[in-house]
């Protein structure tokens, strides 16, 4: 194993956030097979601890952290959201007008992932979805003319990765099942939809600082979002039943899901969380009387 690699892998840029490959930098396009894959296509690949390139893919990379990645890693490390973000993450905005995401912070001196060890990934059963998918990427497209999103997979082929030379063949869907990404994709559904919809609106659409902050908070810090929900007029302004309120009070996963569904309501009028018209009218009347 060699950790001193100069591979400039860019896995995050090709996973989930960059469905339009024409927007990608040349060095990223060069490692992506242009053929879109379905779940039924065949992948020739195997990764195992005895392989010559073991751990080479865990340095000099940018790994995007989805909301469910963060929940799993935090639980594994027994850290609060604040502590995890401070130590292991950094905010990143792909381009003007887009929503900010959390990226894994690599070691500044070595460029290594903080979780890589000589024996492999120290958080393997809770590793991020980007690491699980590799050497595949998932692209999501939002079509204005149709309802919902379209998705496809694609192959990332980097010279240093010897897994492509292994004889094992399996279907893309079998790889997804084997790597445990199906559950991750389902749990990140609201988050992915928000990013894709926002991206489809283009860079010309401005994203206010307040919206960016809410999105980053909803995606990364359920503890802080909980304070916002329970220590403001939120529960008056929106219809939140008792059962949901109790669930989001205790459960970070439920809180994250709720926060992102609320953002979909605010941004796109998806009506996932319904407003309380009487309370809104009352608040407006109070505001009017005070001014
Ligand atoms: S989280 Fe694990 S698999 Fe992913 S880059 Fe770090 S060490 Fe490698
Ligand atoms: S085969 Fe590819 S994914 Fe596996 S350790 Fe080697 S570089 Fe990483």
C-alpha cells in the first residue's frame, strides 16, 4: 500500500452533483466512461485488501458528505454535529447560485482521508456513500418538462485503480446492493432532490445567504435545526402533528428528513410540510399592528 500518491481523484464532482458532464473539468471527464449505465449493465471490478493499489483511492480526494453519511459517521464516532463538522468537514459550494454541501476534510500535510489506516478504512461499515459507490458514480437529472428526476450510473476509471483488471463481473444493481448504497440513496432522497432541482434552475438563480445557511444547517446539523424549530414560531406557522413533533425532538434522522422536506416546501412549494394559514394571518396582523 502506498499513501504517498499524487492521484488527483475527484470523486465527489462526479457523484450526484454533476449530472451534466459537459460542465466538468477536463481531468474529471477523462476518467469517466461516457456510456451511461443502468442497474442491469455489467461491471468488471473487484476491490480487496490484497490488491496492489490498496488504499490509494483514499488520498488526495474530495469526498462529499451527504446528510445520512454525516449521521452515520457521527454516531460511529459518538460526536455532536458541531464537533464532527469542526473536525472533519468543510463547506463547499460548487458554483454561484448552488447550494452548499459538506466535504470531508483531508489531512492538510499528507492529503489522506482522516479515516484511512494501514489496514484500510477505519469506519468501513459507516463509510460515506461516495466511497461505497466507487468506481461508479450516480447522476441525477431534473427535467423541467417531466415530473420527477431521471438517474443513471457511470464508470470512473482511474489509472491507479487495479480493481478494473480483476476478472469479477457483476451487475451494477448487485454492486449497489453489496455496497449498501440503496438505503443511503433512499435516506438522502430529499437532499438529492433539492440539489438537483436547484442545479436545474441554473447559476443565474441567486441563492440568498439565508437560504444557503438554512440548507447547510438542514443537511449537516439536526441539533441546530431542532433548536430553530422548537425555539421559534415554527410550530405555530406549520402544521406539525404531535407524533412528528415528538419524533423530530428525539431522532436526528427524522429531524434531518423533516428539515429537508420543509426546505422543499419553502423553495419549490412542494407542500411536504403544510403551512397553518390562521397562524400566518395572526402573525402578519401582529406585525402590522407593531409597525
Ligand atoms: S472514508 Fe474510508 S473508504 Fe472513504 S476515503 Fe476515507 S478511508 Fe477511504
Ligand atoms: S482497487 Fe481501486 S477502489 Fe480498491 S483499493 Fe485499489 S484503488 Fe481503491
